[in-house]
C-alpha cells in the first residue's frame, strides 16, 4: 500500500506501509519512504509507475529510510505494489536490519 507522508518543506511524500496487517489496531504505522531520486543500492527497490501502484514517475522504495507515523496522519492509500516488488522490499529489509 502506498500513502502520502509529510516530507521536507511540507511537500507530501509517498511511502510504502511495511507493517504487518496483524498490527492494524495500533495507532502508528511503520513505513519506507518512496523517492523519484533514483540511486544504485542493494537496499533500494525500483518501481515503475503503473495504474496499480499510483506512482507518476520511476521511483524507489528507500528501505534504509524507515519511519513510524501516527495512523491518523496518513492520507488514503493510492496504490499497492505487486507481489514480486514486495518480495524485493522484504529482502532489502532483511539486509537493512542485518538479518542477512
């Protein structure tokens, strides 16, 4: 799922919810930032825009920039990643938190 996350200078920023649905009752949500500033890194997952994900430009899930935000501050979801893209995010998360 992708959401709008407040960013620098008040500019809305896309983010990917990475928190388990089992934690849906919590007041906060764990997110990865999404950026159109593309860089080569094993912990960044490139995503091309599609009607399903709602992105407007080639972007990357910036797995090394995890955030927690109050659920009440999130905008409505505007898309979701394909299963293969989410598997790539999962692998990058394992790398970032030192589990592989």
